[in-house]
C-alpha cells in the first residue's frame, strides 16, 4: 500500500471531522489509521493554523473542524493538483 | 572620455522589461500559492518552493533595473550631457553592476532551490557544494556571460527530466503544462548561451521565456478553476 503524503493525511483527518462533527482522539486515530504518536504533530499543526479546534465536553477531549478547515477541505483538490503538477509532496 | 563599462543582458532597451514584468507577476502568484499551502501543512518543500519562485521574481526585478540603467545611459548620450551628468554616470554604473549581479545570484538561487527540492538533497555538504559552484559560476559569468546560461542549461536539464518523469507517471494535463514550461525555459537558456553571436538569440530566449511563463500561468488558472470537492 502506498504511503500517504502529509497532505493526504490532513485531508483524511479533516474529512473525518467534517463527517462526524465532534470526534474523540481515539476515534480519530482509528479512523485515520494513525498511531497515538504520529497523530499528535498533525493535531498540533491543525490547531495552530485554526483548521480544527479542541473542546471539552463532560471531561472528554473532543475535536471539531473550523470554518477555515472546511475551506481548506474544499480547496484540497486544487492544492493536490498544484502539488502533483510540480512533483511536490 | 570612453564609454562606461556596462553590464547587462538586456539588448532591447527596456522593451524586454515588459516580458520580465509578466514573469515577476506569474512567479509571485506561484510563490504565494505555495506559501499558502506551507502555512497550513508546514512541509518544508512548499516553503522552499515558494522561496524559489520568489527568488526568480526578485531576480527579474533586478534584471528590469539593469535593463533600464542602459536606457538611462543612452538618453544621456543622445542629449550630449555626458560632462554635466558625470556624477550621475558613476552611481548609475554601480546600480547597473549591482542589479546585474543580483539578477544572476537570485536567478541561479531560484532554480538551484527547485533542483534541491526535487532531488531531495538534504545533506549540508551537498547543498554547500552546489552553492559554491553557483557562486563560482556567477563570478566567472561577470566577464563570460555564456557560463551563467550554460550552468542554467545543466540545472534546467535535471528539472526537465524530473518534470518529464512526473508527467509520465501522472499523465495529467497540469503535469504536462509544467513539463512543457520547463522544457521551453531550458531551450531559452540554451538560446541565451549564444547571445554574444547575435542579438536575435536574446530575442528568441526572451520570447521563449514568455511562452514558458504563460504556460505556468495557464497551469495555475486551470487548477484554480477546478471544481470544489
């Protein structure tokens, strides 16, 4: 199986959040097929760039997609074509 | 009093600056788009790619300055004010020299960046070696302009090979656009090697550069017009 690029992992994480509204980290790990360690830098970067948000609900740590995250997901196709056309990523 | 020593690649007295201005705009668009992606996914490739095109844009800005300083000299000569504007001659010569060198440094740096990104050269020794040879090239090319363009032909050949392999794998219209554009830049640089023989080689090179950057702009427009997912 071909290894996913960083761009594709981000797309997968955001798609899961778009489909599921509020998601626990364990669910994200399972759905995105990532390990506990490998998901952390992604979530940190996405939070820092305000593509996702972390909320607390009855002591549970949940993740939601932001408006900016929705925009990025909509733009993903263009970004992928740009990246592929120059052989980046 | 003899003619001042003029360093410039421009031979069409500023008209070619219109082509260069267009190249600056296209390079800035590509650089900005790549930077936008970097800001989100924090992958260095996109940052370096953005710097590469930014470097090319600034290089052409210096080329415009370099071309316009020749235009300025000609105006003075025609007005026969050489003695009156003697002081002005000096600073404009310095400006001409600096812009000429900066154009070469940034132009080579831009394509060297692209080369390092696509060959995934990450070892410091490798990068330093490339930088060293590029600086040597620039120093030599002050007097032997063809060395500068010959070096670019070599760098560009690697880039074209990479973009051809990329197109062969993906078989998409966008990857073809990029391959085609870099192939045309390669031919234009090859044409620039022969500038010393006839000014027509310069004109041909400029026209080819324009075609290449129009293709890169078309690629950008095509991907922007993609339907949202």
